[in-house]
């Protein structure tokens, strides 16, 4: 197992639609093990395969709220349904999210309050998840990665301009930028 470098906004694989997994091979099992290790090292609440340079429809997630048991898993070839977004402006305190592929920043974004996700796990067993709130946000964020969408792509114009400014300053927004948890210090 290994902690993998995480691609940063501008790397073409983050902006491309990922391909379905045909067969769960040893290579896929090794990739998912590395994704868990990378996600935990970052640390992050989710990680999609394109973020570590693999254009396949796989993501891992890991979250624990104040009361609940740890909620963790991997989903291969997910499908996602969501309740329509509620109208209004997102609350910066309650509705801000971040991304390991735009590290060190958070911006408010309205997400659907409830999702239903299906797919399979690494053994090939069906996954069927219905979640609300922050867990639903994680599912939407990671699913977006498989369609080549970063959460910053969904921000309003003002925040998008800020994103562009930050990217320019840090040399992001073009191919080749990446960071490795535990090795690269990030200036948040
Ligand atoms: Zn992300």
C-alpha cells in the first residue's frame, strides 16, 4: 500500500469523464487500498480515482459525525439520484465544502439534502445507500469527480473569480500540479 500523489485542478484527468470498471482485478483492489490510505493520510472524507490519476468510476468515503459510528466504504460504478436542490443562497458556515484537488480552501455550495446511491463494492456485492445532510454532500461531491466536475466549477461567479486568482498564484489550473499527503506541506 502507498499514499498516492493527488492531482490538483487543471490536471486533464480531473476534468474528464471517468470510464466504468469492467472487472474487479488485483490491480483495482490494490488501487482501492491505496485510495483508502491516501484519503486517510490527507485527511479527507472522500477520494475519487481520477484524483489519483486513474480515470475509472470508483470512489472511497469516510465520515464520522458527532454521534454516529464511522461510515466508510468504496463504491464502484455508482449511480446517483438526488432530491432537487432547495432554492436560496448557501450558508457559508453550514454549507461550505473543500476538495483535496483544490486543497486548503473552502467555499459555500448548495447541495441536494438527500441522495440514493447504488453500485458495487470491491467484492462485487451491491451497494445501496440512502443518506442525508453531510453524507449526501460527500456522495454528490465524489460522484461529480467521476463526471469531470470539481465543486469549484459549481460556485457562483464571485467565488469562481477567487478560485481563479488562487489558482494563478499557486501555479494551479494547468496540467502537472499535484501534492502528496505527508510529504508536501500545503500553505492553507
Ligand atoms: Zn474533491
